[in-house]
C-alpha cells in the first residue's frame, strides 16, 4: 500500500474525538444526534469529525429522511491498520524469508531436475510441486495464447505426463483455459509456494 494512503489513514485517526466516535460505532450504527449526546458535543462538531472520517473511508453513512446514520467500515480499517504494521515490520522479515526461500528453491530444483533440464518426477509434496510448476510456467511467454497441442509439446520437453502438468497449471491458477486456448494468468494470481506452511 502506498505510503500516502497509510499517512492519510493515520491523520484521520489522529484526534481523540474521532477515535471515541469510532469506538461508539464499533457497537453498531448510530445517527448524528445520538453520537452528539453520547460524546457530549454539539451536532456541528460531530458533523465536522464525521466528515473527516467519511473522507478517509473509515465510516459510511446513509440517510433516512433528515437523519444521517453512521457505521464503521471495518474491513477498510483492518486493511489499513495491517498495512501500517506491514510497512514497519515486513521489510526485514521479507529479506530473511527471501534468503530461506531461495535456498529451498535451489534445493528443490537440484532434486527434481536432471542436468539436461528434464523433470525427474512430479513432486508429491504440495510446496515442492508449486516450485516446479512455477519454474515451468516461467519458461512460457506472458500474453501469448497457446493451443493445447503447443502446451503439450512444451511440457513434453520436461516430462512425459503432459496431461497431469497441464491440469496442475490450471488448478493452481498459473494459466487459464478457454475454448482449448491456454494463456498465463497475471503472476499475482499464481498459487504462491512461498506462502505455503
């Protein structure tokens, strides 16, 4: 998440009245007058703070005739709070995990691929299988459409069981198939082996 979004989120929270409003709304929907009474504030003050929270997408509002009701936007709050934690702590963790993952990946590649580049066997263990599948699809061209025959030929360069590997590409979101045409999915959709426990 962009740093500016994280900063905007915290700016909206940087007021005791707004935090108290969020706390009250965590119990359920309230209209402006009820918030004003429970916070012992004037209606215009509550309206001002509600506008700031709404602009930052921390709360949502709905109108019923002349009454405005407010509710929390919990998924947004959680997502942005987590983004702050990730921003502060994840860089070091990611660096450490990258080293471990690279070592693991190299070991899997050595164990399952022969010197001539062929796949000795399809790994039974889920994580190892995902490493192998990822390596194979990385050899394909992004944005290119492949016929089933082309995909089969490509897989056979590495392993004779093209039907199983082709099915695994689809099952784990590396590729999608439509009318017998195969294409790589965006990398963000691929099943990530480095997130498997």
